[in-house]
């Protein structure tokens, strides 16, 4: 992404504590329209395998606003 470019599509972020090298929220918000930021209580890089219920519920919550 070039400087001053921005993705204006509503974006959701699920931050799992075991994820490696995750940028700070303020950095992500500079380039993306972050409509939902969730700090997950557990899980890591393979969140869909490690915590599928948490990830699925977060996705449901995000997309509910577009019904």
C-alpha cells in the first residue's frame, strides 16, 4: 500500500494473543476502515483451528450489521 492510500471497505480485525508480529491498532486504522476490532482471549496464528467458536462468533457479529 502506498502512502495516503486507504481501503474504505468496512474491515473487521480479530486479534488473537498468540499471533506473531501483529501491528498496533492505530497503524491498521491508518490504512483501513476498521469497523470492528476484537481482542480475543486466547488463540494464535491458526485461530480457525485453535478457537473456531470464537472466530465464528466474531464473524457473525461483524456481518450482522450488513443484513
